[in-house]
């Protein structure tokens, strides 16, 4: 992404008419992000992607593949954007030429409704990943918006930290850190802190929503998660991905009934077969190796993140043959460290695509719903299955059975607003 052109465009953008008298709000340059090591502020004519793409205040590659073709999002939201980073030692995020992790973006619309939405990115993406599917949507409703890169990015997150699980644990701290800072920034900008704060996220970002509501509930009013990744003591992805990696090459989607049934038995939904080829080649293998290296680095010895697409039967060190249940107790402790409990303390709406072939409902959404119920928090959780929904809306063209989930997220966010503001019964 090219460097932010804040200084070059400032005269033009500052000429944009403000809808609030200057005396009522501090100038953008006076805003400070508590705890940030560096930050740059700009007044923008439009904080949505319609405005931030041409001015260089977002990065379209961050959200590539997350929306269905021809998706139209809201626009026309003037305000202030702050980009920067918190102190960090890792350098995987190259946005703006900073080569510095713990980057964030905060957007402050002129017409503020008093609320704040905080998000972390899916997978190993960066801070602008949710700009189309979350930021544009909530900015149009008047919310301030803040997003983090989670503190490490890319396919080598396992290099960040000293202990297995450190990189993932940092994700949680970075979301909470940004939430606290963003609230203080809204206080500076508008003269008061938010009267409601929501966490929202897709996939790994959805996992972060659940974690925040379990561990940092005082920061939030509620949350919405979308096809959320779910680490559990039973292994999560480390238990569901290897069976798919073993079975798919044997023709699981081409008539080999035994191989097909193995994938179904691992939790993948019948009807998602059209997605298996894409998932095998693009996500199952790489995600297994990345997550396994982060949580079980000893499995492949000195090798880092295993051998791509190693053949079934290769044995020790091959992620295709990985068996989480048989791994040492130290590995299980590392997974438990990042595992969810279901003990949410704020209202949560979870939406789950019925044809999700990466975090399939039987092994992820259904499991977390039971965890919440078993912990006695069922009254705080609404679990909505979206027929035909798959992991990301960019996959919709693969099959006629698939439908975009973005409308369901927008609807669910509205339901969360009504629920937490007392406008509708539980």
C-alpha cells in the first residue's frame, strides 16, 4: 500500500465543510491515541471505502475475497481517521511503509450516534480487512469504528512470541488495548465516551469477539461473531483439518464414498462438496500448518510450519497425519491456553453459515452454542444459522447453493442493537 498521503491532501480535505462547529470539537491534529507509539490523523470527506480507497486510507488487498461480487456498501460519511501503531517488537505488517505490527485504524464520523464498534481481522489479515463488511456498515449508522491487525500478521505468526500460543494470546490483548484507547479518543473528539461498545468479527475476528466477551466484558455492551473460529480443549481446527487433508486427495469430492464420508464425519457439512477443492488448495493445508506450528512447534522438529501438502502416511512431521489427541500434554495445555469457555458475560449473536467448509457448524458454531448453554449463559446467546452461507462471501460464485452472509450480519447487528438497548425482548 502506498504511504498515507495525509500531508499532501490535508488542505483539500480540510476545506470540506464541517457539520459541527469547530469550537465544539478539537481539531484532528489535537487528537491523541493513548498508548500509541505513532499516529497520523486526517480529515476525510468520506470514511467509507468509497472515500478511503482513492485517498490511500485503506488497502483493498486486506478485504480481497471477503465479499460477494457486486456487493454495494454504504458511503458518504465525513469525519476523521487516525492510523497508527502501538509499541510492538514484530514487523510483519508493511502497511504505510511502517513495517511495524500492532497497527490500528480509528474512524470518527462527524454525525456520531454515541456508539463504538471494535473489530479484529479474519485469518492473518491486517487492520483494513473489515472495511467493506463491517466498517462501511456501522459508519453509515453513525458509529465510531476501530480495528487492529491483532499484533502479528501473515502466515508466519508463530515467529512472534516465546511460548506456544503467544502470538494468539497477543490478539486478545491488542483488541482490548485498542478498545480502551478508542473510547478515550471518542471522549476527546465528542466530549464523552461511548454509551455502547460492540465487538464484531468474522472467522478469527469472531473468535476474538467471543474471547473479549468472556474475558473483558466490562469493555463491551455486546458482540456479533460471524463463522467464528473456535479453539477448544478438543483441538478445534487441529482436530478437524487433518481428516480433510487425508481424505480429499483420495477423491472425496469425485465419487470415493469412503473418503467423502471421512470428511463428513469430521464435521464438514453435506452440500459443501463444491468448496472442498478450493479449501484444500487454498486454506486447509496452510491453516493447519500455521496453527499447528503456533501451538505445537515440536511436531515437525526444526522445520517450521511443516511440509506443504505432504502425502498421507508420511508419518511424523507431516501435518496430513497430525493427530491432536495423541500429542503430549504440553501441547494440550497450549491449546487450552487459547481455548474459549463459553462463559460470555455480555449479549452475543453468532451467525453461522450452514455450508461453511472451513469452520463447519457441527464442529464450531454448534459446539460453542453448547458451551455457552452448558456454562449457564444461554440467555446471553443467540445462535443463527444462515442457509447456504459459507465461510467468506467471496466463495459464493463457486456454487449455486451458496448465498452471501453479509445481509445476515447487518440484520444481526441491528438485532443486537435492539436487544442491548431494550427495544425488543430476549
